[in-house]
C-alpha cells in the first residue's frame, strides 16, 4: 500500500518531521513517542479553564498504586459526567501526559470531567496487570464520585489505540463483574485483535506509522506466547468475546488507512448485531493516530468535532 499517495496531505506533511517509532528498542520507542507528541503539540499551552490534579489510588488485589489524573472545568462546582480515559501506546508505550492537550480540549468542548489512568506497561508488566490498573482506577472513580464531583450514573470509558482496545475490554469486564456502571464507550481506532490476520493488518508496513511489525511486538509484549491462540482473554483482545450483548452504547472512529480498520469495522458490526447502539466513523486519508500526528489538520479537526459531539450527546443528558 502506498500510504503517502492515499494519505491526507496535511497529515503526510506533518508525519515526515516526526521521529520513527522502532519497537525493536522499546525504551527508545517510548522516548520517541513522547517526542512525537511534543512536536505535534508545539506551542499549545495548558487550558486556563481546566484544573488538573493527580492521585495515587490503590491497585487491584494488593498491586502497586495506580496514578490517575483528574481534569475538571475550573468554573464548575456541581456533579458532572465523566470520561474515564485510557491512553494508548500499542500496549507498551505512552503515559498520561501524552493526552493532556486532548483531555483539556474534551473538558472545554464537552463540559465533562475526565479521569485518565496510567497503567503499567508490558513487557515488564504483561496482561492482566494493565487491565487490573484500568479496573482499579475505574473502581476508585466510582468510589470517589462525591469528592471528584462526578455523577456516578454518567461515567463513560474511552481510549485510543491500545487504550481503545483496553476501554472495550474494560466495558466487557465491568459488564461481566456487575460492580461498576459504564454508560458509554468511546473507542478511538481501537486495538482489538491479537491474531493479526486481516488484510489491513498485513497491508500497513511503512515504518513511519504504526505497522504490522510494531503491532506484532506490541501484542507479543502484552499477551506473551499465548498470542494467536484460544488462551487469549477477551478482556485483552475484545474481538475474542463471543457475546457483546448488554454492553453500553459505543462510538468508534478510525481512518481508512489504519491497520486496525478491518477489526474495528467487524467489532462495530458485531456490536450492532448484539443490539448495542453504535456510531461508526471512518476518515478517508487517515492513518493510525492521524489526529495526534497532525492535530491542526482539517481532518483531525473534523474528527475532534465528531467525537466531541458524540460524547456530548452521550453524557450531557
């Protein structure tokens, strides 16, 4: 696939100046990812109308404490709906700080609060540790709605890339355990399937974008040697779930050049077939992570408007 020829021109122009993410050296890739975000958001200051506060919350079943970051409109004192956000990074990269600009924007645009969780990263901490951290953060959010100023009936889960996959897995886990309410899923080009057998998963090999090689390394780091077998948990790879009934309504967005497009479209269709309300958006010319690669592009702005509108409709009842 000739990505550059089909890619949105503004995204392509921005991509050429960003560091390559080479997952054969994960520590270097972690550094490069944060450099990419810093370059893409150069000159963007923290929103003066958003207050941020970090918390350390108890880990699940005696695991280490989990860091979460609470974002809230500075001028709001009543109960607000909340987006519980899981950052992406192919299961091995990333941290809360990478999404500060995006979370500020959502708070300002939607009028909700956000709680973002910093999960332990594979390969040092493979599944289920990251999902345990996500669940622990969601449980803490539910248990502290009064002090956070959050409406317990309007807590959505969301994430991008591996964070989107983890958000889908967390929605499944919350449904199955029946302990924590989730009212909505915001799934941004989610990483859902460990098997890597779709045509799109083979087609994207360009080293400048999240590609097949990176994806194989990310999944192997997350689920180890069980990858591609029936031993993989549905909470790690939500396409493994055979029953999607009873999940909260979902919004799913992806680019038509994303290596996840096939698994994302299939998951959206299966949600619809399970009688789960689903809104699906596919952006022509969009590579994986196009909105964070070129946040000022017209494509990313349209993506953000669509996402914010969907979140506002879901939460601001």
